[in-house]
């Protein structure tokens, strides 16, 4: 699978790819690289420089240099086209001796940074933890609180520097448009704010504001802000895969135009929350 915006941000990479290592691949000490992985390898090393067939008859040519994530130590691994027609499939040999032998069912990945091809692996849970977009920062609570402010009530814990520079007025506008209801399910019950005497709702940016660093398109927009009850807001950030996906799907279905902001598919939004299928 190709890196999404969140992985590019996390690894500071222009391009990258990741997938699951099968038990079989681990056992056989060889990984089959297809699709975006094959493309990455071919583009980086050059189709001509990658030999066809087995390693033995092309010892020097088959050996390719990678940088091992995270420390950047140089590792050399054998890479060949198993088929003579050099079709999109490549075979990468993994070995403990060469310092790269990912476990079965772990995630292995490659990415390009500073003209080097990095390679690495980690357990799937670790991968998901590492790749979830930083959604809360120290100003998150203050941002939500700021939505409760009125002229006569200054809660104003919002620091001068909201690192995501979100405009509270946009959030308020969204909540008003939604008639003070939860966008996941308008029947969700809400308590009233003691400050506004209106139903309490939170504002959530479905495409996380943290991605503003990697996209020129504005993410603090009316379309991207969703009015959620506190239960759903916590759930989209912290619930298990099925519920988080269900919330994302329903919100995207409600405002599909948000996919145009970064020209992405709903599945890529799953990866921002680390609930995507990895294959
Ligand atoms: Zn949120
Ligand atoms: Zn709700």
C-alpha cells in the first residue's frame, strides 16, 4: 500500500509503501514486492540494474543498499526479478545476517528520503500506534472550551498560539448549521452547556489539522468541521476499529466533498486514524 499523507508526515518521506509480511515470506526469507512496492524499488534502483533470476548467478548486481529504519545503518539485501519478462513482481531476500528479517505478520515498509531508500519493520500494533495522526495537542481542550464563549463569558483559556490555528467561528457556524445535533446520529442525547444554555457539542476536523503541514489546501474549513457529541468525538479518536470506521464512513457519506480537499478516498481517511486494512 502506498504511504498516505500521515505516513509521509511521520517519516518525512516523499513517497513510501507498506504491507504485511506473511508467515510464509518470513519462513522462506523472501518477500514478494508487488504494486507500489515494486514501483518504488524499480524507480529507485532502475529497472536495468536489477537482475533476472536467482541471486547466485548475479551476485554483485543483485545486492542493493538500503538504510535501516530508524538508525539509518546501511544494509545490503538481494533483489531480483523472479520472472524473465521483468514484470512488476520483485523478490527481496531478507536475512538476519544482513540485519533485516521482519517477523511474520509484522508490517514492513520502505520510503524514500534524502535520496536514500529506507527499509524497516515493526509489529502491526506498533505501526498503528506510530501512525495515528497527532489529534490532540495541549490546546485541544481550550479550543473546545472556546466554543462556549460569549461576549459576557470569557473562558478564554485558548493560548495565543493554537498550533493548528483553528477559527472558532467556523466551528460555531457548523454547529449552528447542524441545529445543535450530533452529525453521526442526530438523536444522540446532549446535555446543555451552563455557559451557553445550548446543547453541548464539540468540533472535530475529520481530516486532521496536523496534516496541514503536508498539504497546501486549507483544512480548517466549514466542510471539514463536524459537529459531534462528546461520546462520538471520543469514539472517533479512541474507539476500536469497527466503531471508528463506522463514524468516519457515515461522516464522509454525509459530506463527500471533503474527499476533494486532499483528493483522497475514504480509505485513506481510515489510515489517518490508524484503522485501515493493511494488505
Ligand atoms: Zn477531534
Ligand atoms: Zn454522537
